[in-house]
């Protein structure tokens, strides 16, 4: 019987900073101290605090260590686990994360206070490679209940009443989708879990799969029972090796226990899952392209209708749902539609997971009830912009979404409010921008991504997005005209209305939203030939204010191209703008603020 | 696994693996485990507490702490109740540990004669 559990984060973030070695070192050190029968080390999924990683949590003491290195492990074992003395210097002490800085207790972490974890409920709590731990926290209970006591229609009715909407971006009601498929004739039907997650900056789905793969298996089994399918596909990008591996382990364990396969729970229901790896193209997350890819064809979208619910994979009825959507399903069936629909706003029920990134102190993964405001997420959970920089905007919805400004910070987040405010929920990427971000450059970044990812099947997207990118590039170089802004806007609407799939239809959003909120920044680039944030290199000139220059020569010594000349102690330094490559080194080198950028 | 019944059995078995990560217990039992405590025999006390709590499902978590500063009284076991009330047992051995669990955690009766106050008064 173990007296203590040490939970080592084995999510992608912490694995990248060597948490596997930490895990191994723990096992070794425990042996050395003769504690291997008293203390158990467990690998778990992402805690959501990746920036503080690698994370190690000790239960039942509820002590949270951050930035742990493999070398720290012996100290934790000899001091904390052997002698009971918490290793203070490794404890999380960040005032932004803790409510009271002297109480070190996982439950007191501010970061989690505003959160409500449903989809992420087991991430960082259980060992994802041990199906028994999932079972211990009520795993597969919902499936058992559904198979033994509910009809497929009853399951769908619960889903409809719960108000759950798709978390993959479009927000379609999940129960309604299942009903479409169930109502189709025929015995050969399929379900698909969309784990493509192509939005740059999003990693919610990866974390769920890494931290709680059994929840996806259970959710898919319930989905299959409801719609009448017997085979499910998980379509996941090959760039997620840890998630793929954990899924495979979980599927094998579920098969061994008879939770997948024939005659599940002795009810005669058969279901199994096949994992399909994608090459990581953004467009393959679009459902019709994804289905083509599963069938071994090139991943290109097809016109809808027919919708997948009518003719999906292999031409048969298919329901396709996002990872996070599916992760909510077992909880809804277990706790009931009433419980679920009591969380959130009128038209958006439940919680949403966001991947917080960009210019924010606590980057990481957060799950909040719908209706939480952007301000709560960015300031109360995220801790605001670091280095006292001024908040400028927050980008939601990735390449399909838009930017929201200070004015919208108090908007309760749900599907409809975000669209009204000119952005969208998307899959849950949330990137905070501060005064140092140029909005034209941000729009250009997303357009570049779209041009790379457009599959080329239809002209508006293939040609149109290229034209948009050309115009944006010209503007960032100071070669834009005011007419271009109208031209861009016009083209945006055309692409939105004529592109074949969602990728093209939503591609103009980053431009449209920055144009509407930050038109003055575009104008500054075009008319004044200036980039107010100091990002667009072609519009920057560095110069030295001779009155402020103390003739110390620091700048000249740091310049990589010898563009600065002067005589130490005698003549103020000057920059030769024809040689200058705008690297900014002189500006950071000068301790007297004599170098200016404009 | 062929039935809900099987799942339930499996869960009860599996629960022991994760139970200590669930917070809310009525009591928190803390063993002093610094060098002095270990030398005085705190480790067998700790092991006994852990084993019996698991076996008899007492409503408490068992944790350890460093030096409490009363080295002459080690091994020391402190019991914290939900309302913050707090009892310090001293010179605990595995047998006394079992009694403390059965009486204090199990029935809510403090064993006065093992507490630090009783022992201190005796000394006077
Ligand atoms: C270009 C494009 C990319 C998409 N990528 C994803 C993705 O990575 N993951 C996802 O779940 N849905 C993605 N979707 C949405 C899917 O087409 C589909 O609506 C979704 O998987 C349905 O599941 P849901 O109802 O649970 O959200 C994408 C859509 C488009 C147009
Ligand atoms: S909109 Fe773009 S990604 Fe979609 S089908 Fe057309 S070219 Fe392909
Ligand atoms: S570092 Fe600043 S003060 Fe020194 S020579 Fe350069 S510009 Fe002048
Ligand atoms: S910006 Fe870079 S290249 Fe230009 S003068 Fe300063 S150090 Fe030299
Ligand atoms: S990967 Fe460890 S906290 Fe996110």
C-alpha cells in the first residue's frame, strides 16, 4: 500500500523539458532511500501550467513543485519524501498563481480558481496509461449505464437537452447531429473523432488525448451506440506522437477488459476503434477532407450536401465530432442534461477549453464555463501582459477568427457573442497581443498560413488569398495605397461568399477584424510609412539623438554590420542608414536611450 | 468484464490507487518525520497508519511533516480535524497508532493519555 503518490507531468510541454528523466530519477532515488514500496511515481497528463513545467505534484500532501530538473529529484526524495520537509525553493510561489503565497496547496492555486474542469477533469490527476485509474474515477460508468438502461433515442435526447455544441469550431448542436445519423437507413454507420487540431497555437485536443485518452474511447462508444455505428475512427496528426501512443495503449487496455470489442457489458453491442494518422494539413481538419483522407484519397474538401451524416466515410452515414466535444459526453450521460445545461450561457452550455498564449504571463491550458469574460481569462487566470506592457488585442479562433480589443473584454464568451463581436470561438486558441504587436503583421501572419494551407481546389481561395497576402505584404513594406484597403475588403467578402469550404470562407476574418478595429494602423503604414509598433522592418529607421549620446561607443561595438561610426568620448555616434539592417542591437546596447526607432 | 457489477468491483479495487489524490477527508493525520522522528521510530508508525487506513477505510489522509520542534517526544502524530481542532499525540508506536485510528478517527474520541498535555503533566 502506497502512502504517497508523486505525479510527474508527462504532457508534451513538460516532456520537452525532460520530465521523462525526472520520472526515471524518482524511481531510482526512491530505491536508494528504500521508499519504493511506500511512494509511487505516476506519469500524468498536462496540468495546464506548461510554462511552469516540468511540474511535479505530491499527494496527499498537495504540494506543487515547478521548474523541476532531473537533478532536483534526489533532494525532493531525501527531504520531502524521506524526512517530510517540503523543498521550499522548488515550490510554486508565483504570486500570480497562488491566492496566499505562504500556503502551498494545489487547491489554493489561483490559476484553477475560476476554472471548471469537465473536459480536462482528469488531466494532471490520473495516469493516462492505466485504465484502472480511469475506472477508479467513474470511468466507463456512463457507457455501462447507457448500454444497460437507455435506448439510443434516450441517449440522443439527453444530448439534445444538455445543449452541448461542437467544440471544433462551428458550434453545431451535438445531439441534433447524432439524430441525423441515427435517422438514416442502413446498418453500416460510422463515428469519427476529429483530432487533427491544425489551428496554430491550439493544443487543447492534444492535451486531452495525452491526459485522458479513455474519456475519448468511452465518449465514442456512447456516440456509436446512439447513432448505430460499430466502428469508429480517430483521425489524429502524426505530429502528436505522445497522444497517439497513449491512445493506442488505452485502446489495447480497453479491448483486454472487454470495453471495446464484441458484446460490451454483455449487452450484445459491438464497437471498436481504428486510429488513422494524418500528415498535419490544416484543411484535413475540415470534415469532408478528413473523410477523404481516411478513405486513402487526397485530403480535399467536397461540397456539402451531402452531409457526412448522410454520406460520410465509405459513403455511409457518419457523425464526426471534435475531441473536446467527445470528452464532455461521458460526464453528461453520467450527471445528466440538467447538470450540464446549468453551466454556461443561454445558448452556449458547459465549459470551453482555451490554449492561452502570446503576450501573457501564465500561458497554458484553461477550462472555464461559457459566459466567463475575456477579462477574467486574460487578467485573473492569465495574469495579464508581462513586463508592464499595454494590452492591445486578443486573437481568438486562429486563422478563421479575429481580434478583439479592450472594448470587448467584458463580453461574456460564448459562440454567439464572439461572432457578434467580429471574431469566433474557433477551436479555442487564444493569443494575447500587446503594444509591441503590429496588427497588419498579425493579419499577414495568418494570411501566409492560409496561403500555405489552401488545398487549391477552388479559385476564390487559391487565387484570392494570394492576392490578399500580396497586398498585405506591400502595406508592410510601405508600398500600399489607401485604395488597397477597399480592394482588400471587397475581395474578402467575395472569398467569404464563394469559397468551397470553411478554410476559404473564414480566411478573410483576420483581415476584416483588424481592418475594422485597427484601421489607423493600416493607414499609418500606408500614409505615414510608419509601423507604430515597430515591427515591420522595412518601415523602421534607427537613428541616434546627438544630444543624448554620451559617446560611449557601446552601440558601435554591438552592430553586426559596422553601420555606426563616431569617436569615443569626442564625437556623437551616427548610424549609416544605407548599411543598417535594422537588427535593433544598438537600441538595446545603449544605456542612455539615445538610439531611437521610427 | 461482462457486466456493470464487474465494473463496480473493478472500480472499488482501483479506487485505492487514486484515493489519496481526492481532497476532502474529515481528518488529516500528520507524522513528524525529520531525522529525530525517524531515529525514534516514526517510520513504522507511518507505515502502520497508511496500511490500516487503507484496509479499514478510515476517513483521513496520512501525511508527513518535518521536525515539529519537540524532539524528546518523538515519534509525534498530529491529528487535525475539519474545524481546525488539533491533537498532538507523543511517543507513538505502531500499536498506539492503531488505537488512535480506531478511537479518534473511527469514533471521534481523543485518547487523552497519549496526548502531549497528559505526558507533560505527568512529567511535572
Ligand atoms: C479548415 C478547417 C479546419 C478544421 N479543423 C478542425 C480541427 O482541427 N478539429 C476539429 O475538431 N474540427 C475542425 N474543423 C471543423 C470540422 O469540419 C467539423 O465541423 C468538426 O470536426 C465537427 O465536430 P464538432 O461538432 O464536435 O465541433 C475544421 C474546419 C475547417 C473548415
Ligand atoms: S476554400 Fe480553399 S481549402 Fe477549401 S476547398 Fe477551396 S481551395 Fe481548398
Ligand atoms: S551607446 Fe548610446 S550613448 Fe553610447 S555611443 Fe551609442 S548612442 Fe551614444
Ligand atoms: S539596428 Fe542593427 S544594423 Fe542598424 S545600426 Fe543598429 S546595430 Fe547596426
Ligand atoms: S505539459 Fe506539463 S503542465 Fe502542460
